[in-house]
């Protein structure tokens, strides 16, 4: 059955009428990377808000008690514990973050059942990446401020469940199946960069051995509340030292190093070594964590993340016909190579050098 555009428009109109925003002019923004879209609303008096339109068209999110076989059968979102653009996840995590003093957008109104939320409009072109490009904020200042947010965020254990009335959302572990599903994107797709196919046979068996070794290391690391997509495209420079947060609906019980890897090992922009180091040092100063132990976590978790992203970029280019992702791939491969240089990853380093040596060409 196709998507009912007319029915969706009617539901949107009804939601805006209930919220008291039916008189607002509508200005659609560019399509989100997911199935969400955003529409800027401007009332006659100039008051603004953002409408999140998130129809329930994706594979379902992961039930808390689902076993691995069930999750695999359900699809990608359940396997990797993504929120499937669920409005209740966004709303409840936003409220949790705001209650703890972080600048997530205020939720003005929402309808989780139909997939709508009316949220605070922070403004245009405020992403830290754009603000650095425009010269409106110094890179070191932006990254140290962002690291300060992570230090505050990671001080407490993640909640197991968030709820408000009929809305209930579990904060699940970033677990072995999620890591396997993500890391296997490397094995399935990266050799497409050189016109070859997925790893198979004995190479695939060896891949699974070194992959599982790396994941076993990760599973021993201490857990914390992890926003998961904490990078310069999702962080907004609001001025006065405030950073607005977006795209946090996929939060999990993960690792401190995942958020820091997303921040300092950014595939979409070249984070200067000075900014990355300043962010890490500030984070460690604020949390009192050991540099040696953190560097190991950052290399292991960073490598798992880099395997995922490199595989995604290859798939987007060679299966989905989106060559622009090739512009990001050299930086992403250098990030992977840098993480693999840590002594804790010597076995994976040797495997990657043998099966996809081009990873190290620009490193």
C-alpha cells in the first residue's frame, strides 16, 4: 500500500488546529536523512516554531524483550536499536535532557500516535559546522564547549525507561547484535571501493573472529547515557556559550567514547588535531577519567564506529548511486586507520591491511 499523502496532510492540519497553530505560514525545510521532515511555522505575529512530521513508515523499533532472531527478522532499526523516527522517543528524551539542564528544544505540542511534534525553533544555519565556517565561533571554543556537555551528560547512569502519560520509551543497551550489524557494513561493502565484492569464505570467518574480539573489548567498557549522533551537524551554536541539541532520539546505554568519537572523529568535516585534543583534555579534566584508559576506549569504540560509517559510505555510492559520499570517504578511511594504530587493535589492524589495504593509503 502506498503512502497516503492526502490523509497525511489532513492529519497534519488537524494536529496544528488542536495545537493552535493552524494560522501559521508553512516553510518546508530540506528532507531529513531519515523519514522525518521539518516545516518552519511562522504565525502572523512573527512567533515561530518547527513542525516535525515523522510518519510511521519505517521498520519498527526494538522491543525491550526481543531476542536476536526476532530483531533480525524485524529489520535494521530493531537490530541496531534505532528509534525509527518515533516521536515519543524524541519527546521523552528531549524532556529528560531539558530537565537535566541541557538545551534540547522545548516541546510545544505532540501527537505520538500520528507522528507529529511542534518544537522550539532554534533558528537557521546555527549548526556548529556552519558557524565555524562563517567565522562566528572559534573551533576550539565550540569543541571544548561541546565536550563540556558530554562531561555533564556522562556523570550519571542512563535511565532504563522514560515515560510521560501514555508515552513510554526504553533506553536500551547498545549491545552485541547492534555492534555486529553495524560493523558488518565494512565486510559487506568496503571492497566495493575497488570494484570487489563482500568478504566471503575464509576471509569472512577471520573477519568475524577479529570483529568479535573487538566487540568483546567494547562490552567490557563502563556504560553511560549516550546520545549516539553527537557531532557538529547536530549541535547548534546558540550564543552565550550555549549549545542546542538535536537528533538525540536514538540515545542508548552506550559508552563515553562513542559520543566523543562522533564529535572529534567527524567524517563530514576535518576536525583540527588541536580542537580534538582540546575537547578530549577538557572532558578528562572535568570527569577525572584516566587518559590511558580513555584513549583505549576511544580507539576501540572509534574503530567500530568508523567501520560502520566507511561501509555506509561505500553502500551509498556503489549500491544507491550517491557519489557525493565519495567526497567524505578518504577522511573516513583515515579515521579508521588512525584508530587501528592503537595497540589494542593489532589483530584488526593486520586483517584490514591484508584485505582492504587501501584504508591506509591516505594515513
